[in-house]
């Protein structure tokens, strides 16, 4: 399980922006938030896009799963704590115009780190 989480995709979301059509439903993508890393994917359901993220802290951390179903115009946030004295980190996943957008929340520029088309 940790191999899947840690080595799922070589390309991290923060490394480059995805363009429409590069990722389809059920195709996984790597995510990293500080010391936490994992994968996420989505499925198109009758009531919206079901987003699933599985993450762990380092190689020995227990994996945790986040799941949300997003209708058009909705968003969800995944956040992880920072180390002692450091702020936590967050990703916001938004659905708008038939695509998902992943933004690192709380950064100085609220930098968009990926867009995923249906």
C-alpha cells in the first residue's frame, strides 16, 4: 500500500499544471503536502464527481483516505498539520465548468497546481 501511495505517479501536482484532457476519470495523480504524500483520482457519479485521496506521512505513516462528492460549483479542502511551530498545508479541490481544479490553499499566491478535465 505504501508503495502505491509513495510511488504512484512520478509527476507531482506541484511540478506542473495539468491541461484539459490529460487526466480522465479513474486515472490517478500524485499529490504532496509537506511531509504527506499520496494519490488522488475521481469518478463521475450521478450526483457529481467523487474525489478520493489516499495519503500518508512519510514511508511509515498510516494511510488515510479522504472522499467527497462535488457538484458543479462546489469545493473541498484537504489539510495536514505542520511540524511544531510551522503552519499546516492545504489543497482545495474545486469543480467548475466541467473540470476539477486543485489549488494549494493558504499560499501567498493561492497558486493553482492542477486542472483535471472530465
